[in-house]
């Protein structure tokens, strides 16, 4: 539904959004209609359409990593200057591993030079999983956990808000322990209200500054 952002509070456009979607193998579990990648596509589409309604610049990108190598993938579904291609969105899936922290850092770099406040939404089914064969980021261990913990806090210091969206119950614990901001859902109909609330909270300072400029 495109009325997800129908709240009467003014929304200020001086910000840029990047939507990161986990494209690791676990996102497609073989459970047909219950594959997590379907939830992720729906969430990305819902967010993208709402941002377009408000003329806010945004990008949708998938992230993945190659097992046994220090190699990550930045899969561009929609770049900031491109229109949303529904075919690309429907076909988005990669199927290897995921290195969330470095993918978030890469997203921050892609937003360098974009206007206003930066907001990154990370849509995922849980924790990182990447044996790089080099830096002991193997599977999910203390190193990968702490790297994520530090990444979200480093981003905030740089003025970038990173919001984790877990699309199943299993992701709830990880998001709660590593992200400063985020939530998880178990059904898609929970997403619009949760997304609206956290989006308005993130842009609250922008709206307050706008009101002050009118005085």
C-alpha cells in the first residue's frame, strides 16, 4: 500500500536512503512461498515506492560474499540516479555468503557526496556468515559479531543511521544485540507500521529544524 507514509507530520527531503538486501544462500531456504528473499523483495519495494512518492533519492543494493576468499559483492538493483526496475527487483538473488559489516561500510562509501542525512536500511534474515580464509571472519563467531557491533556505532559517529530489519524471528536477537536501531517482523503486514514509526523518528530532527526555520 502506498499510504504507508500517509502520516500528517511533515517529511523533509534533505536526506538520502540506501536499502541493503541480504542475498546470501540462507535467504532462499527452499520453503517455496515462505522464502525470506520474498519478504526482502516486498520490503524493498514497499520502501522504494514510498520514497519515490516523496521524491527522496535512494538506492537498492544486494550484498553477498564469496566463501573462502576476501571478496564481497555489491549487487546494484537500483542506483541513486536510476528508475526502479521491477524485473531486477523480482530477480534479485545471489546465493553465496554474507559479510554484513563490510557491506554496510561499502554502502556508506557509495553515499559519499549524497545530500543531507544518510539512512541505511539493512534487510536480512540474521547474522553474518563468511569464511574468508584470512581474517577469521569464519561462519558466525565473536569477530564477526564485534565487527558488526562496531560498524553500526562507527556509522552513527559519521552521521549515518543504520537500521536493521529482520524478516524472521531468528533475526531478532542478532539485531537487538548489534544494531542501535532496528526491528524484526514475522509477517509482512507488520512492516508498514513499524517502518513508518522508525522512519519518522529518524527524520524528527529534520522536521524540527524545518519548523524552527518558519519562526
